[in-house]
C-alpha cells in the first residue's frame, strides 16, 4: 500500500478542454496541463479518493463474511456456531481497538520510528476536513484491514480454543501488535525508510495473521485425535463444502477492494487505470492458484481436493497482494500459480510436524505472504531482495514472539483450551449453547 501522493490534480485534459472551449467557439489553442488543472473542479479528486476508500472498504468488510463462511464450512458441525460468533466478535473488537489506539499507533507521528502515539482517533468535522480524502474514509479503510488480520488466526486454532482467551488475544493483536508492525511500513516507519515494499499487505496483514496463528497452534496444540501413532493423520471432514466455497468466493470478491483500494487514490486517469490493472492482476493470480492446485492434487493424490482448490485461490490472492500493480498478466499468473503450489506442498508438511491448522491459514497467509513479499523485486525495480528479506524477518520475528508470549500467559493464567470432554461435545454446546444444525442429527458431532 503506497503512501498517498501530494494534492492530486484535476480529472482529465479532455474534460478540461471542453470547459475551456465553451469560452471561445472553435478555439484552436492547445489545452495545457495548467489550464486543465485550473478548469477541474477543486473537490473532484477529494470525492473520488474518498469514494475509493469507502467502496473498497465495504468490500474488505464483506471479507469478514467470507472468513465466517469458509470457517463454518471447514469445521465440524459441533463447532459451527462458535466460528460464526468469533468472526462477528473479531470484526467488532477490531473496530473498537483500532479506534481507541490502533490507528494512531500505526499512523500518528511515526516519522521513521517504530510506532506512533497511543491515543484514540479523532475524526474532524466535515466542514473542516482537509487533505486529499475524507479522514473518516481512511480510518474505515485501514480498520477493515486490521480486522482481516485477526480473522486469519480464528480459522487455524478452531475447534479447541475457548472464546474469552481468544478474544483477549484479539484485543492485543488488533490494538497493539498489528498497528506496530504496520507503522514500520505504511505509517512511514523504519522499514519504509529502508525501501521495503508491501503494496497491500502480503506481510503486513497476511503474514502477521499467519505468525500469530502459528504461535497459537503451537501453544494450544492439535485437536484431540488429529494425529495418531506411527504418523497417522486423521482427516476431520468439514460440515459444509458449499458454505466453504461460498466463503472463498466472498473473499475473492473482497480482495478487489483489498488490493484495488490500496492504490489509495482515484482522482486522476492514471490512478483509475491503475485500480483497473490491479483488479485484473488480482483475479488472474487467484485463477492460476486454483488451476495449479487442481493439477498437482490430481498428480499427487489421483483426485482433485476441493478444499485444497479453495485454498489455492486464496494462496494466489495472498501472493499477488504485495505487488498487484507492477506485474504483467503473465507474471501475475506465475506468482499466483506458485502460491497454489506452495499450498499443496506445505499442508502435508504441517501434518508431518503435527501442527494442526484447521482451514489451512498458515500455508495460505503466512507462507504465501512470505513468497509474495520476496517476489516483489521481480516486477518492481524500486524494491530489493535484501530489504524485502529484512522486512519479512523483522515483522515475522516480532509478531511470532509477542504472540507466543501472550498465548503462554493466557494459558498459564486462565487456560486456552477446553477439557477433553468439552472438546468432544463441541464448542457450540459448551460455550455458545446454540447448535448450528439442530435438526440434522448428530453427524460430525460424534467425531
């Protein structure tokens, strides 16, 4: 997500030419850029930039529904209500925490440093709102990114974490951890000064969520019965492939706002064209991820794994997020396709080391986030592999360490997972009291 440039000019030279021609019939003078700027309505860039933030923001907000449906479809029947509640709560808590301290920690007075101010956000009166966009639209757009980070954690540690310890973790992740690492780049901090590049958040959003999820999975441990003796891995079928598929498509749709909105401006022809190019590259990377996963799972397993294909789309999307503007369509396909291959390779690797990731968020968001970030210099000459590596390591180390410490504290103070009996009953019965499918029998509740 690049920093917004200084005050944007006009709309188009052609439009300005029409305005000037009205003052002199059949005038033959060429329209200069200065004349175009003068003829353009002064509020037009402000309006279009604000609209971009708002439209892209509600697309990213809708990704919360995508995460909820994806997780609801991939967990067992006895845990569906819990995942739905967690995703509603994540979005709500993230909004409050990002207003209280998160936004200003990330953006207020970072100035090449390591974090901003621990103060709440004050939205100016509309009559005094100045700059290149409405201040409230920027806050809203940045807030929905923050919520996305926490949603990544929810899916990995599903089915065996208690609600309230998880929500305490979300408070710190959205209010402190994510804003601090975000300030290093998007807030103009030390990584930005070094030249680190992460256009829409392969590292800043997705890898941060992945590192926090990995720390949680290590502390909480796998679901009961997931790993047997002699390396046996037991598959727990999800409750609804249709729901998971719907969730994936919602996330794919929301990603156009995620990446396209990160252009941060739509007040000029060039900016509008850039947003369109980002949409195309984003779409093609996701498509490539799906196709590669389908081919590889057919080769390796002699069957096409639908859940792996869903994650292939998401892997392509995460991979292109670090630089969705510079690549050609061919490079976007290559970057997204490699992301799909990563999923096929990393999912069984996690099983071998007995890390239980219910929805595959670690391969998709963490590993593909790393790949997407390290691939930026392939298409963006302003980035370097060395600086990209430093950013990946710094953000990863900070996020993993503070997340691990917090999970360990929560485990020691209040416990993070239910008892074996409670886990067998399911989190819906134990903590929610509402079954997602009360009329359809026991089904996966026996598993």
